[in-house]
C-alpha cells in the first residue's frame, strides 16, 4: 500500500540547522533574516504555504547578495516547506537547482538537500531514482543515513521486497536505540523504526504486531507534529486490523487516517482512506463521518 512519504520530524530539525557550506563573516541582510524567521515560524505553526512564500523571498535576497551559504540553507528550507505543502515536484526542482549551483561553485554538497531530492522523487513515484539516491546517503552523516534507510524501507515495502524491508528495519532499530541523541532526533528515529517494524510484521503475517507497532509510530509522530507520518502510520494499522478480521477497528482507523490527510490537503490519499472506511461499512457513525469528510474535500475543490 503506497502512501506519501514525509519524515517531517527530521525535516523540521534539519531546517533549523545550518548547511555544511562555510559561512564567511559578512554583515547580515535584515530583510533576508526577517523573511527567514517568518518562514521558520510559519513552518513550526504547520502553515507550509506561508513558509514557502517567506523562504522564497528570503532566497531571492540571498541570490541578490550572492551569498552561497545562505542560498544553500534557504534552498533546503524552501524545499522542505514545499514538501510539507504537498508540492513534491516543486521541491525536487528547488533541491536540484541548489545542488547544481553548489557543485558549480565548488562548494561541498549538502546531504540534507540530497535527502529532500530523494524524498521528492519517491513522492512523485520515481522509486528507482529515489532508491539509488537514498542508497548513496545511507553512509553519510548518521541522521541523514537513518532517514535514507527509512525511505529505502518504504520503497522496499512498496515493491514487496521483504529482504530490503527487513534490512532497513534492522538498521533503523539499531539507530533508534542511541540514547545520546537529541530528544527530537531520537523520537523521529524511534517513530521510523516502529513504522518499519509494523510494515515488516504485516508482510510476515503478524498482523497483531503490525497494528501495535503502527499505533506506536503514530503516537510518536503526533508528539513530533509529523501529521503526514501519523496519517500514514494509522493507515498501516488500519490495514493490519482489516487483515486480522477486526473490521470495526479498521474502519475507525481508516477514518482517522483519511481525516488527518484531508486536513493536510492531501486529497488523493484522504479520498482513498475514507473510501476504505465507507466500503467496510461497519458503523453508521463512522460511515457518515467519512462521507462528510469526503464532501468537505469535494467542496474544497479538486487536485
């Protein structure tokens, strides 16, 4: 069951960090800094479209002053916000443009920017390209490597590649155990590890474990404000419950996943999950709630 990828906890953390580009001591640009701060605030408040607009203005200022370090950082931030705003095609273009400029000017690459590119490729369905790039990132810095392993696990699950999913799950389980990491990093990696455990258990027919691990991942992602990941984890739990034969629980979980996706304006995925809830037809209130959510999507417009 393919669903949109977005390790937003990790992306938010990286968006707050600087790039690997060496920063010369230059006077600040107040306008650029103001737009950047506004973008960070909008991102933290889960207003990705506003964050995109602010980061774009900040990037324009960085290009006006020909500040390569700022161009790298702000391109990453802009692409991360575009992903969160459900604009993977635009995020891919932003990441590639920035990577080309850094290379052209002899600057070290940014693994975080490459991770954005791999994520965007996956989100638009180019799994082979996404997997190749993610494989290269697995051996970079530990945080990027962990996120790349998670992405490769999702790709393996989509392909029905049990060995690949198992390998990625083992990597994430080891990585998530580190107690010296910052709490947000540790929680993100624990959420990723739990989701891959859920997907692996589902592939192996252990639906009770799959459901439990998926709900654990959803709980962690809620605390991280990673609502895309939360909705995805709920859908895994829903599928596991359906395979267990617990259809009322599956209908409820699909409703919750679809409602969350709809609130994030991910209409395609929301419709799919809400339709599942309706098709199971286990509870009149759940069915009606799903229909109302679908009505809201239709009234909001088409993709």
